[in-house]
C-alpha cells in the first residue's frame, strides 16, 4: 500500500465518465492506475470477504508499472468506451433530479447507482438506442461459462460445459493472463472485458496451464448479456 497514492472519491459529481466506468451498482470499487491516467487494473469489493485479492491485484499493478510505458499499448482496452456524457451531472435524468452541483452531505450527491439509473433513463429521454451493456446487469464471468478464485489474481475454479469457456477448451486451474488482449489482475478485470466487449463474437484469452502459455477463443452468442 505504501507504494501507492491512495485517493478516495466519495461522490459521483464531476466524475470523468470517459475514464471511470465500472459496475455502477456497487458500494465501492478500486482503480489501480498511474499519473498518466492509464489503468492497470480494477478490483471489486463484491468478490472477497477480505483483501487478499486486492493485495494480489496491487502486486500485479506494480509489475505492470515497472514495465510502463513500454506496455502502454496493451493497457488501451482498460480505458472507458464512448458515452454521450462526460460527467454524470450532464445526464438529463440526473439534471431533472436537481443534481447539478457538488454537495457536502449525503442528500443530493450522485451515488454510483444514480449513474446507472441516470444513464438508462437518459438514453431513452434523448431517443438514443439503449446499448445492451447499459440495460443488462453488469456481467459476471459465469455468463461466459467460467468462474475465478476470489482469493487469487485470476485462476479458473469452474468451467461450465456447453458455455463459451467450455467450448473454447478453458480448464479448471488455468490462470488467466490476458483476456480481450488485456492483462488480467482480478475478477473485476475479467468482468470489464465482458462489459466493454462485443454483444456477440469472439474474445481471445491467454492462459497459463501448468507453466505453458496457451491461447483459447471464447465465442459469445447473441443475447448472452441478458440470458
């Protein structure tokens, strides 16, 4: 921890949505990043009863930091995707609630779940097509047919037959090194790849299987987000 500068963001007002995209239904979320605004990884508090997984994700972030900026290209996919709004308070649905300025107390501040609700309602209010990734629940890796160990960096603990991961040949014990071309430090990183990835189509994964690096390709079917 003493190798990081720790910043706590306590409300969503002014949040840069081109950078800070995550499961907006969460209570808290961690971004591991550098001063150039490059994201090394994410961590979700939903996945562990302790901070073992966070420690390991932080160790992974320090490894990526040691290789920066030579590895900058593989971090590009960790940044946010294009949204119609730069900040939550620009969403019509949140402006209608009077959330137009910062506050000092709980009442009137923009919470994480307000951003999710605001995005969904604002797309509709503007007559814009509602992306599946916004309307569907934030994806767990189970939607792609595999689960990861909550106490490890990214180790597969279960693979479901008949699902994309099983069809691709992923196996229990595989350590997920890269997913969607991105280095993976946590379950939240794998979720980000799914959320920001295609509504249907291939997603490549690089795994370490007993010391051997292998590539597998998961094919996400139409409607996988909402099943």
